[in-house]
C-alpha cells in the first residue's frame, strides 16, 4: 500500500513543473520581444528590470515555490518515526 504522503509529494512536483512551464512560456517571448541580450557580466537585477512585471512575477512565484522550507528537512524523519523506527 502506498504511503499517504506520496500523493501530496507527487502533486507538489507536478505543480512545480506547471509553474516552470508557465514561467518559460511567458519569459522567453517577453525576452525575444524586448530583444534583451543576456550579459553574464551585468547584475541579474539589471536583466530582470528589463522584463515586464507581469512576466517577472511568474518567475518570483516559481522561485518561492522552490525555496527550502523548515519542514522539508523534517518530513523524512516523520516518515521514519511513523514507521516505528524511532522510539
């Protein structure tokens, strides 16, 4: 029997892929339309300032989704404890 935690984990992974696709589906056309050339010697903030805000917030959402959370390091321990391995 699969673990009950598996469904939310799979849902989060799938949601991450949706956000990733949405971010690039809007960002690449915006960069091409503005003819922005990426220069690795410039600050990332200069590059982001050239991208319209309605495109930038999708990348912000994706970055916040991928930020580590305190519970992300605790869930393996919780699963281990639930299985009875920790007294």
